[in-house]
C-alpha cells in the first residue's frame, strides 16, 4: 500500500467528530427518556456484553457507571449462555450490549437471556436493522455509517460517546452535559494533533505495554488491540497499578511503554510510574496529562476527564495507521481477520 494515500481506516477515523456530533443530536431524546426510566426504577447492578473493540468500549462504560453512578457493573462472558447454557440472574439489571454489527450469535444469546430474565436490555449498535437491535428493548444507534476497514475506529469512538451520553442524561449532571456538547470540537482538535514523534520507537517495537488507568484504561485496551491487528505488534494493555505488580520487569530497551493518561484522580500515580520507569531506563512514550521525563512526549487535548480518553484514542488512530504502513502492512485488511466476526 502506498503510504502517501489515505487508508480507509484513516479516512474513517477522521470522520469520528462528525459521527459524534450526529449521534449526540439524534440520541439526546432517547437518552433523556431512558435516563428518566432509570431514575424512576434504579437498577441494582449493570451487565455489559460485547467482544473486541466493542468490549473495550464496554469497559469505558463500566468505569463511568461505577465511578460516576455508583453502580456495580459486571462484564459477563457471552459463552456463559451460548456455550455453557447457564442462565445468570439478571432481573431488574441494566443490560448493555455493545456491537458494531449486532450479529454475533453469542452476544444475541446473552442479550436474549437478559431480556427473558427481566433485565432492561439496551443495545449500543451501529446496524439498527440487526438482530441485536430487535432483541433488545431499547436501541441507542451509533450513527457511524458504513465502516469498510476491518479495524473499527469511528464506530468505537461512537460507542464511547453513546455510553457517556447515557450516563450524563441519567445522572442529570449539568457539568458533564455541558462538557459533552464540546466533544465534537474536542475530537476535531485531537484528530489534527500530530503524534508522529512516536513513530520511530513504536514501529520498531515487536512488544510493548499500553498503560492506562481508571476511565482511561479502556482506550489503552483499544490501542493495544489496534497495534496487534493492524501492525503485528504484540501489545498488551495494562493498568498503571497492575504494571507495578510484576509485569514491568519485561520492559526495557526493546520493550517500550506507551502511557495514556487523563487529568483526574489517577494522575499522581501515573506520574509516579513514569518517573520510576525513567529511572529504570525504560523507553516511555507519554500521551495526555502525565508529566515526567519520557523518551517521547505526545501532545494531548485539555478536556473534561471523561472526554479526555476519547480524545486520546482519536489522536492515536492516525499513529497506529502510520505504524502499520511503516511495518509494511495494510491496516484495512489484516491477515486472517474479517469485518464481522460471529462467535458462538
């Protein structure tokens, strides 16, 4: 592939600010109505159901629900119902299924089990004609439009925005609602932010950690997944706290660490980690709010802490596209992968 011609992945990632603007306007009435329903009958807990990039988006929603709404949230493996034929008790729970295609049999199976048991089932799905949209009681469309590249970009960002919009309307947090209105502009600035300074270090690496914490951990998961599928890099997402419990012994000259951070209660610990890694001579690429000596410091966008991770992944997508091309790979068509993966 000609590195000078935009890939579908890059073009689609650059559409994300417009996608999110469309989503926020179109879904606001749905989220207000759903928020009223959840306030009138608060669920005892929440369940998320997803795979791949969608599961990373579900991780973001899990942190939002637990931190902002105080709602214990469990990620239930779809195989629990589809393979093991178990029926976990989900009565009165909020059940959130996140999917681009809405067609994977295992996701459908768990969603149906949740609805049958009396959970309030909500689908965050790009294809509103899909079986998942029909299975769930409430549908929050992602409004991402067609996505041709195997690597999801705009649909992932849309899923983050949809989850954040739901939480904002449910909580009636006026500060968060006001911040949400700025998200399309924040993403436009993030899309124009140049992270190419990290290209030499990351394109030469065959192994690396991507570190995040709190609401930012989901985008560390997504960044690691994209490095694997588009660039053939063995990247592992790691919590900044978990890294200190042993895994950081792997890091070194040929095993760099990419740190993604937002300005919130996790920042002090992330800064301490960056300092310790530098003292150990580990190559560190820092993006976002974290401070300290780093091999490469990438610019971030100042935004509400819940918006900041979405901006970080928006800035990351052009970088991982460039990494794939530098390593001689086509990010639109990774080996052995298809756009829609159906598992049982």
